[in-house]
């Protein structure tokens, strides 16, 4: 979570907006939603990673710096996910709404028509951030950041309502990938069984209500491979959905499994570290593990790794798994 906080903060740092009278120079910028140009996401992600690492080194935090370096690829993937989901809308009053996975901020900048620049004063550091506008058309907006890099935006497509039938192609692509690339797909589950599973999945598609249910469908299929090195993770859209129901999305304290017994790993209100947890919101621990295990991958029939996943990602207990509040 700490890494994602850094990433989100840096994405906000790169966002832009203007605050002045409407000018001809900015006619294509206003009242439109923009997103980072997909072809430039790699360089944007790399730049943000360098900023995160530099910030850690400035603080003299060697442990954090070492962790950032050892997990570079994982962090880059997280940044790319955030960057690809970021959306920016410049309103007619020159206020910019920045949305990243459900988090929305507003900023106001000043436009200088003589120098073709936009500037923002950081309220905390009082630092002036200036961006030079290089190009602005109906199909592209380009500015130069303080590091001399070109940051490119393209118009964002309107968000489409959830349509489960559109996901039929996604399910087909997923099946093609695992059948072609996963060498151990039929090691624990026979091909005939998988054929039946995919047939039933296609029958369920029209009944799905949201992207989270589609995630549950795919993850449930994937666990049948019984491979701990091949897992399925939630998309940014799911985290955006959970953002609107944060109370039920995140478990409030750390837990630990002692074999199949769930205990509190820290004090929380009247609950003391080491106390056994028998049920959550009316669901017994047995029901919780039975249902969540259906969506968590591990090698063979091993359940230890599944218990560890529930300990590390306890918000899954209440947020993602089917048949749970």
C-alpha cells in the first residue's frame, strides 16, 4: 500500500490544469476527458519509478530503497496499471479533475498566453511547477515537464456501461492463452472437465452484474490448474468499485491462521492479539476459507499458501469473494 501511495502522489504531481480566462490557445483542452497516450506509458512509468526511488534515497531509507530496487518490475506493473486507468478532465473554468482508480482531485493552475505555459504553486512546498505546452489539437495534447520530457495525452473514450456479452471475447482470449502457454494445465484437472467448466462459464456470462463477478468467474476457473506460479489479480476497475464502499472493502486489522484457526494478529478494540475469530459478519471462518480458496491459486492441493494469501491480503475476506458481504 505504501508503494501505491507514492505512485498515486507522483501521478498527481504530473497532472495539470489551468486557471484563467478562456483563450483560443486552449479551445481543444477544455471540457474533454484525456488519458495518457498508451504508446508513452512505458516511459511515464519508468520516470515515475525513478522519482519514487530518488525520494526514498533522499530520505536516507536504505531498507526502502533496497526493496524498491528488488521489486522494480512489480512496481512498474503497478504504475502502468494506474497510469492506464488515469483520466483527466479540464472543465470550462480551467479546473482539472484527476481520477485514478476512483480517487478524484481538483487543481487550479495559471495559464500564460505569452509563454504558452501553465503553472501551479504547491500549497505545501510553495514550489512553482511549470509546464510548456508543445501541441494541442482535438486528438493530442503534449506538454514538456520539468525534466524536459514530452508527456502526451489523447482523448479518453467515454466509459461504457457493463455488458457481460462483450466479455465473451475476453473469456475466449483467456482460454486460448492458458491452453496454449500453460504446460501443466491438465496435470490436476482433465481436459474434459475444463471443457465443461468453460461451457458453463459461457452460460453464466449473461447473468453477470459487474466486472467483479467476471473476475470471480475467471479466477475460479484458473484455480483449477492448481499452479501457485500462475495467479489472477483484480483490475483497476474493481478497485474503483470498492473505493465507493471502502467500509466493506478493507478488513480493519491483521489476522493470522494457525493451521485452520483464525486469530487476531493485533489488538483491535475489545479484540486482543491471539483471540480466536469464529465468524465475520455472520460467516463462519470455515465458510470464508472454503469460498475464498475457490479463487486463490496454489501448487497442487496445498492449502498453506492459500492461508498465507489470506493473511497478507485480508481485504479479500470481505471485498472480493463471492457469497460474502
